């Protein structure tokens, strides 16, 4: 048996998320079903972490044990020949037996895109969060600095989060503007449930003038989810990369 | 009656194109139907030109005569409240009675996107042309220069083109690379049927080493459609802007 790691790109629009759940079709499930159809082999595909319904990935990472004779460099071609077009396996590599896409991960990089203009986008409506009210770049840029470093992110995680510690390190948070879109790129050692979406929701409220850039320090201190901003919608979020 | 110009963004994936045809649903038709549902008024919406099935627009331009009392600045909000999410009216302006979105146009700007890597894209599969064989930037960059200026584009237009003259002027053709995508931006005074797609198809064949950059000069000379490259698929093409 070989331990194979794959990198997967997907459009999350049509799915209930990465991970198999009771409701709707999961991306993980589609990959496992297609593999079984191709090879007759049932696999257990372990992802680096879940992504919610509507969230996208440029580079989700997953691994599975296989006895298949498909040469590893042919695996993406074989899979993609049978997958729906909104899921693509970009790479496959043989890893050591101790590699686990989730437990071996050293960090992740996410991107979040906010379209800031009067009207929505016919081309990107399930790819961005459409925010009508003008956003102030400088306020958001000042605020985002407070996230960098090691903090208790309790106020920036869903009550559903089951993590035992809410302390995480954000290594980098870059804000840029591409025409009418604000793009947040966030790298960290780990992310709590909904953490990126609540961080972006809070930054957007700061950009709208509804709260102050420095208020983030109070949110770290207070550790109350209800004191922070809204959860930004899923369709603006992309898992870019998992770091090992 | 006011002559109102609108700028429309759309994802062409689900439609038979901009213009009403016997097969499938046209973007023009959806806009007219929704307007009638909203106001009771039947309008004739004239676009700057057709876009084929699967072709997208960031800035299609159209105009129509209306007796509606909706203030012009409210028109995009009203329309977008009733349109499907893949069509968005970005702007509306009152124009003089002699303005016609097609006949008043001085030029157009198109963008074409080619994804050049081994595997396709789960996120952009109906937004780019996926070309597997590696492309040579320098060959395509040298070749594209030959298109700039005024030429007879007979070899770069569909046999279905009914234009009386095939002479057109390309003002600008910029090629850039954004990660794994080659992006062609083409500005000209007018475009024949399939002209951008055949130009890109030919440039890609040059990038693959199947033909020489200088062969474009022979194609202008020979005026034979079958001598030029393939018609690049519709989903990589975007109408960016109509110039007046």
C-alpha cells in the first residue's frame, strides 16, 4: 500500500463542503466514489480540514492509502477523466507512511475576496462577497495588523468550534485592492471554525466605519464571539494552500 | 421617451449568447422579459453586437427607448432585483436620441484567457481555455505584434461573417502572464464574427510551435480561413468594454 497525497482544486458552489455530512454531496465523497468506480478500490480520503458549503479551494490537500497499480504521475489524469468539471486533482505524490494531510500540516493560506461597488457581479456572484457600502482601505489595513502574531481567537471562532485551545498564530495578513475587489490573504499555523470569515466580517465592519481598527485588541481580550463582526459569507473564501 | 444606455456584466455559460435566436435563452431576451415583468412595458434592447454561447461580458453595452418613470439611477437596482444572478446591470445613463449602442460604437476591447498547465481548473473551467501543451510566451508575444494595425482579416473571420469589408484595425494587443494563465487584451475599431477566437487560436498554435510568428503576414495576404488556426473555444472570451 502506498500513502498518496493529492492537491485538489474545486468550486464549492454545488457541494455541502469538503467533508461528508448527512446533508448534500461532499467533495470528499465525490472523489472517493469516482476512485472506486475507476479502480474497484474503496479508499478513505483524509483532507487537511473541512471547508464549508460554498467555500472554494485552489489547493486542498488530502491523502489516502492505495494498492492501485496506477502510476502516481497518472493519477490526476485518471481521476480528472471521471470527475465533474468543478473538481480537479492537480497533483499526486507518494508520501511516507507517517504523512497525514491534517496532522502533518504546519499551516494554511486562505484568500478572501470582497467586491465593493454598487451592483453585484454577473461573473463572480458565487466567487466574492458583494458589499455595497464603500470600504475604507486605510482603516482595514491598519486594523489587520492587530491580527498578526499569536492571540486567543475565541472571539473569532464559531461557538460550534470544538478546539481545546483557541490560541492560534497568524503569520501574515496581506490586504490588496484589485480594481473593485479587496483581497485578503491570510497565512497561519491553524484556523478555528469560521475564523477567517469572522475576521473578514469584522474587518469589513471596520472598513464601513461601524467599529474602530483598535477594537480588535478588545475582542482578543474579551473572548466573546457576539462582540466581534458578522461571519462573512462562504463564497468569497478560498483555501489556497496547505503548508507542510 | 428616453434613450437609455446600460452596461451589462454576464456569465455566458447558461445562455445561447447575447442575441435572441431560435435555440436557447438569450441574455437580451432575459433583460427584455424582466423589464416587461417589472414595468409592463415591452422594450427593444439593442446590443453593441452579439456574443456567442458561453462568451462572457464585463461590459456589454445596450440601449432602449422607454417611457418608464423609474429614475435612471435606480434602473440598475430595479433590474438586478429581478434578474438571475449571472446577469447584472452595472450602469444606466440617459443618452441623446441619436445614440445607438451598435452604430455609435468606435471600438471594443476583448479579453481572452488561456490556462496553460497539465490539469484543468475546478474553479475556472467555464472561464478559460485549458491548453495542456506548454506555450512559449516569446513566440506568441512576437507574433501578436503582426496583428496591430489595419489589415484584411478575412483569414481570421468565420465563413458565416456577413460583413461587406473584412478590413479592421487592431489598436492594441497586450499579452501578459498571470500565474498559469496567458491573458490577451485586444482593442480594435471593430471585430468580425469569431475574429478574436481565431486570432487567439492561431497565436496558441504559434506558442505550441506548430506555426511561425511570421506566418501571420502570409495569412493576411492569403485571405483563407482554412489556412489560419483553430477557433479558440467561447468560454475564455470576455467582452470588456465598448468604446464610444
